[in-house]
C-alpha cells in the first residue's frame, strides 16, 4: 500500500491487520502526541486489561507541520536502537512488539502508568535514589556493547554503516553545536539575557571550544548513542512496588562520541537543579551528576574484562574514562546554552515566575563547563563551580 499517515480511527484496524489485536471492535484509541517530532496513540481494550502504544514518524516535524519537512525514516534508527539496547538493557526501555518499516510505525508497551521525569521534576518531585544510576548504567551498557571494546570489528563496521543518520545528526550539529554562537533565526531568549547572548556570540575562545566539540561529534564513532537523552525522554514510576526507569525516543540514535549522551543528561539535571534552587525546592538535585557518573564508571569497569581486544589494558581504561568525563562536561555545557539562547527551550526554566535569574546562572555554568572541562577533574570540582556562581 505504501506509506500512509495514521489517524486515530485507523489504529484499531491497523493493530488487527498487524497481528497485535484479535478484535478491532474491542479497541479504544486516543492520541497522546506530546513531543516535537512524531504522533503517538494509545490503544486499550474496553475493559482496560490490555493496551499498546503506536508511534509513527511523520514526513515533517509534528509541531511545525509540512513547512519543516523531515524524512520519516528516522523511525528506522529508533527501531535499530531499541533492538541494540534490548540486547544489553531490556529493563530500561519500553518493550517493542513490532516495527512497520513501510509506515515508519512502532508498536510498543503502553507506559501511561509512568510519568515523564521532567514533568515530575517541574512539579517539585525528587529524582529518587534509582533514576540517575539507571541512566548511567544504560549508557555504559549500550556504549560498551557497541564499541570496539565490546563488539567484533566486522560487526562494528556493519553497525556504523546501518546507523548513519545524516539528517538528524545535522540538526544536532546545527541546533546544539553551532547556531547559539552565531546570528540565526532559530535563536531566541528572554529579554534579560540579551547581554549574555551577545557576549557568547562574540567570545572567540568559546566558539573555538564548541567547534572542537562539534568536530568530535561529527567524527568520533565510538559507540551507538541514544542521541537525545534528556529528562523528557525518560519515564519513571513504580510497578508492583519496584522502581521503574524507561528511556524512550532514541530516534536521534547514531554511532558517535559516548560523552554526548552523558552530557545531555547532565545538562538537563543541572538545569533542573537551577529551577529547584529558584523555587526553594532543592532536594536531591545536586547528586544526579555524581550518581549517574559513578554508575556509568562502575558498569563500564565491570564490563571491561569481557572486551574483545585485550590489547587495551586497565591503564588505558583509566585514560579512556577520563577523556569521556571531560568530553561529557563539554557537551553538557553546549546543551545548557542551546536550551536557553538557541532553539527548543526547557520548561524547567520557561515556566518559572521569573526565568531570567536561573537562566543566567545556567548559561554561565554552561559556558564554564565548555571552557574549563579539562580542569574540572571530578564531581567535586563541578559542584564547586556550581556553588561559585552564587
């Protein structure tokens, strides 16, 4: 039949035709699209005992419409990423029941019993003791398994070839790693940030350091990344009394620098801390960088003895992890900056009664993470930097 855009009324027959539901008359459907890119539908049985989610990539950016065309084959990358993650960390992603490459549609576990982490944080909740550790573990498990340490060379080359995502990588290269530091129509900010936006564009040292990070993003094929790992792509909750963390939306997935995923998560954690500080609701926010890094470090070291190429010894592992730490700090800085004076701002800040003071602190922190990433040797040094901003 060829690609067709699914509507709410199409879902019952679609799920039945794809073999996911026996009786289409038993299906109740509602659209729950919330992100920038895709449409999402929830289908449930009349008695509520059975449910599934259907996610379809549109041929444009959903929030912009046909004026911003986008190849829907980004869903292929998402499906491949889920397949890879399911091999090493199936407990940290939604269960995928099927992928329809003709219609760029995924049929997945219904996660409506969980909540988006950013939403909870914005409402004043804490991270809890498990969330950031699970994220650190996931990044370690995925990156080790898809790196030259955990995957045979021939398989790695095949993974790189099938995971190329030029259109979405170009978005990141531009929106995160270029546009905020130049005059561009995508950029916008609150009036009280005019001076910092101008200063960042005029700061040649800052631009050089961002260029270094951008080039690493473009050329460093270390491991398969989620590619868009932030608090809006994480769902949390409990099931049968057990904490649950699920990472979703890996459509920006490609083979790139491991520090990028860590940096995106850290940036969002640091911004959520600024929101909590502005509202006087700080709880465990300041621990999240430490918890995620410690979990990543421990899991990567645990996996190290299983490496394919044993030429890389333990001393090299220390050096490698040190480089990852440094690079991740830099990417955290770029993500903070772009979320305030670039495109696609964070509700963590925009929903504050007065977004400017917290945004200024966050921007200054982002700049220092980029410029001083080599000298910020550990979590304590980062915490000292945060405290020094007043």
